[in-house]
C-alpha cells in the first residue's frame, strides 16, 4: 500500500486530488466496505498498541502506559464496536410522511444519507491518535475518504501514524499529513467536502476563514472554561474528589476537564480540605508522580508557570499540593487558586493544565449568572440535588453536562459530543452523530399513483385550487 506523510503544499494537493478521484469512482460504498475500513482502524490500534504507548511517551516525556491505553486506544475500539453494530440501521433510508394531499395518492418522502466525499480532520496535540482515529471511523461509517493533519507538537505520534497507517490503508482511503504551520494552513485551505478541527477558539477563527473561501462546512470542537457548580446540598467530599480527578486526569490537558469551581464561601474550607485529601490519595507523595502525566510541551509548561506567576503578582491565595512531581519531566505540581481577580490570567483564559480555580459566590443563582456572563463552555458540571439540577439545566448553555460526576458525558456511546457558541459547532462521536455529521441528508420525493395531483396548482387557476386553499387556510385549533 502507498501512503506517506506530506510535508509540502504540492504533494498535499496531489493527495487531495487522488482522494477526490477515488471518491468519484465509488460514491456510495456498501456496508461491507465501510465495515472493513472501520475494522482496519481497530486492527491498527490493537496491533500497534505498544508503539502507540511508546510514541505518546516520546511526545510527552512521562505518561502512564495504562492511562495511554485507557484514553488513546480503548475509546477507539469501543467507538468502532458501537458504529459497526448500528451502521446497517443508520444507512437505511429514513422514511418521512408526505403532506396532504400527496399522502392520499401514494407519494413517498424519505431521506437518503449520502457520503460527502473527502473529509479533512485536524487534530491537536493532547490526544492526536485517538481523536484522529475516532473521527476517521465516523467519516468511514458515512462512506467518505479521509485526510488527517496531525499536530506539529506531536512528532512521534505523527511519525507513527504516517509510517504504520500505510500498512492498513491505501492513501486514497486514509492519508496522514504531517508538517508545520504552513502545511496546516494549506490543509485548511483545501476544498474539502467537510473540515473538522479540534483545538483552540483562536485558531478556529483562522480555520473557518480558510474554509469559507471554499464554502466548506466545518465542525469545530473547541473548549473553554468548563465550570463546576458545587451546591450546598451535595456531599462535599465526593464533589471534591470527582472534581480533582477530572482536573488532574492527563494533568488537566483535556477540552472538557473542570476549569474552575463555583461554591458558596461558607463551604470553601470543607471543599478545599477534601480536594487536597483526594489529590494525596490519587497521587501519593512516595510514588513521586508515577501515575501523573507530564505537560505536553516545553511551551505549555512555561505557560503554566506564567499563569501561576501572574496569580502570585496579584496576591491570590495559592494552595500547592506536593505530590513529588518532577519538573525535569515537565510534571507541574497541582495548584488550587482561590478567588483570583477578574483581570488575572487564570480567571480569563482556559487553563488546560493542573491548576484549579475556586471562585466563591452567593449561591446557585449567582453561580449561574457568572457562567452566563461568559462564553458558553464545552462542558458544565453540577453537584447537588434535583431542584438545583433543573435550574442549572434550564438556565445555562453548554456543549454537554454531567450531574454529580465529571467528564462521563463524553464516555457515553449514545450521546453526541460537541460544543455551542464559543466552545464549538456541530457534534460527532456518540449516538450516530458522526455518521450524520459526515453525510448529506438528501431529501427525496417520489410521486404516487395519481401523477396529476401537483398539476392542480398549475394555471389557469379556478375552482379546484380555490377549494384546496379553502381547506388549508385555517387557524390552528
């Protein structure tokens, strides 16, 4: 099989043209073809799992192997299982009801889902292999060809994919693209039939601008400051433990990790003590950060220190939790910052690291008002009872919500994943959302046995159309 990494604009265009030509020769792949492509994704990730672990560690310096398999490999397999199980049903035409009077004479209306063509996927550095393959599975399920641009900040993962994927896929099926910013810019400018980007909101604006020149539809999976509301009627120890688990998984480098906590001031001391205890239990000092992930890049590690230093210069209350983190491995000591001022960087920016902000407020409504005053987050978490839950669900907007838990909305195979507003647009992953995202829902009308019924509306107009209008032009009851 012939596939390779593309590092210049000319060969990038050649690859795109090759995929476009291949799609033109196979516009509606059958179920078996789609199932086979999904199977080969799983064959790759299972057979190359040791290399996936090694490449991830090479890019990150330190990351537990068990964690890598749990978040970079297992979700791909689980997603593929769900898609393969349901794909036959998803591919069926979706029957709709014809309007009167066409329904009286045997007319049919239905939706036929068609592949879009060539789908471009741009993945970030914090989970490039899993995100690339999950998106590819969704695009394959819909019958598309796929090109994936791997982040330049994940060189080992990019090298692994560009070297090994050709053993499983023809380049006209799945192409891995590597390269620096210039290649990413050229990639976004290709006239894809759909372009999916996962990353920062700032970069997403440039991606959208490039796609707009080709009228390419986009799916944007971004992020934002995902809040945790801790209500007064919750179990503080449980809420703190789950919040810190979510904040420190992958050292906080995930798009739906909890960013900050909103809690009433009288509850702060109890929550803070429970949070520290939870961290000490998960990452005991004597283990010296064995199960604690590094910060992905030197630049991001510097940014974490800059965020912390900015908080110090603004005289914030800072609680560091010593777990034996090793800075030489780019491990950043977990930090909790309490009530930083609005102009501090940790209050304004998505943190994307093991720093948790706690903001005290005057109750649930004040917490809701604070969230609504900012950009809509990708995820929102609520710990509390039924009454507060309904208030939060009805009065806030976010991509997804978890109640009395964090991050599990992403793990549910029947729930779509996506953002809203500043945190993204469009959904994929669960519930068949990816299949529909990368398909065109073609509306089809088939005339029934009485073929002259539409001609009743042709001129010259007379009693027939007058009677029809009389039947239809009525107020609703």
